[in-house]
């Protein structure tokens, strides 16, 4: 099931909960630099921002990190740097990270059968395919469902509902995007650790990265939503991408095993024949809740254009939030405008172009969202 529009009262309530009685304190920021010092021209970034502003309806924020330094950042008013933003399915990559940490701590195994964790929720006579479904299969969106299980979005998915769905294909053989499957991963983490994914990630991911006050709702079953619903700031998205770019290391400490990062962001299953693979960057393969991209990049993404794009060959991370249906265009403009502009060495300082870029970034205003006829 694809995520629903961001105006849903359930997620708005989560945002209000995150903000009620507690302001977003200033977290440890990423270091700042200039584009030229990090090998890309201010003029090239400005060309990208102007093209994106003109062609995409509507962007909310953009941040570019090169060599670990933020070199460009902008918010389309009324969005702001301190405002948390719903990630929609970009949340899935955070759930995957929780699975990786639990595996590293020996609390679960990728080959564990899903039914192992839910004896009370399993059907009375589970099918052979359901019994064969592993944690690994949920991570790679190849649990075996022919169609994505439906669920009541206002209440969230349920494990029992997920397990009741027919498993048509042998697990591990058929890619089908599956939000309830990610929710079930969230439930597995809770079963294995005794904590919700949100609470489990606080000391292991959010606090080390300086991501303060993340908000993530839970269902009546007591599990974090997993497949959607996480709220963090734009810079928090960039930090998450930088962690993966640095192969799980942060400020000299290995937060995530390097082997996990490599596996999670590499092609684990084919998705080129799936309905979701109709555009180039949706048919490059799928990892553990991460998409492969063109140009040897990888990303987490979510409905309405939430993107955490990691470009290892360019040593760069791009964080984007939006409310748009033009997700392939978001990536196409990166490939067209930014990718060719990266240089291996610093460029001469260009105060005039840097001033123009800063002015452009400071004067962005969100376009009205087009309503369907």
C-alpha cells in the first residue's frame, strides 16, 4: 500500500504530539562549508535549485552534503529548518536499521521464520509459503504476496491481518512493495528486544547522530508504525544518509556494522518487472528497505517526494522533503544538474556566485499543491 496524503489527521496528531510541550532543541549540527571548497560550483547548485523550483510542484526542503560538509540548504516557505517533516516510506529505512542493529546484537537472525515471533497471531493452518517466510524476505519486499495487503490507515496495519493474507509466491522469489510487511518487521524488533523501534533506536541511532525528538506513532498492538509515520528534520535525514555513506561509522564509532550497511544498500532482489518499477530509478534493484538508483547510488524514499539519496562515488548526500508526485523528476534533476558538476578537488572561491546561491535559497516559497479535478 502506498502512503496516503500528508494531511491525514492521524499523522497530524503525531506531529502535534511531537511538538506539544517540548520545542525542538538545537541538536549537534553537521559542519558547514562552501560549495567551491568541496569541489562543486555554487552556480551549478543554483541551476539545480532554480530548475527544481520551476519544474516540481512542490518542494519543501533541500540539503546537499559533500565530504561530510553541508554546502547548500534551503526551505520553501512556510517550511523551516527546525520543523519536523513526515517521512512516509523513508521511515522504512530506519526500521531496516533497527533490524540490522538487533541482528548485530544477536537478538534475531535474518533467516528466522516470521511465524517464530507470532505464535498467537498465526492462522490456525498456516500455508507452506507462510511458514517459509523469513525476516530477510520482509526486508527485501519479497514475502510472497501477490498484492500488497490492505489495512485501515486510520488505525494502522496489524500483524494478525498481515499473516492472514494469502502468500501466493514462494518467499524470496517475487518483489512486491509491502508496507504491512515493514510494520511486521517493526513488530519483530519489539518481540526480539522488548522495545518499540522508536525506543530501540533512541540510544543506538538518534542520540549519537544528534537527532532530537523524533516522533513515531504506534498501533493498538504496541508496535511503531515501521513502514511510515516517522517525523524528523531535513538535517536529520541528511545525517542518516551520511551515516550510511560512512559505512555505519559516526565520529569515530561504528554505530552500524559495515557489513550490514553494504548488504542493506546493495541489490538483494530484482524489481525491474514489478509495477512499481516503471521509471528508471525504481527498477535498479532493492536492498533491505533501500532502493538502488542509477549511477551506483542508493536511497530511502517516501510518498510525496521524501528522499535520502546517497552517492558514494561523489561522497555526497542529498536530503529532500516535498509534497509532490514527481519523484522521478526529483532524481532526474539531480542526475542532470548536480551529478556532472561534482569535481574531485576544491574549486577557486567564487564569492559572487555563492552570494547568488544563498539569495536563491533564502527566497524559496512553496507553490500551491495542485488539486485533482
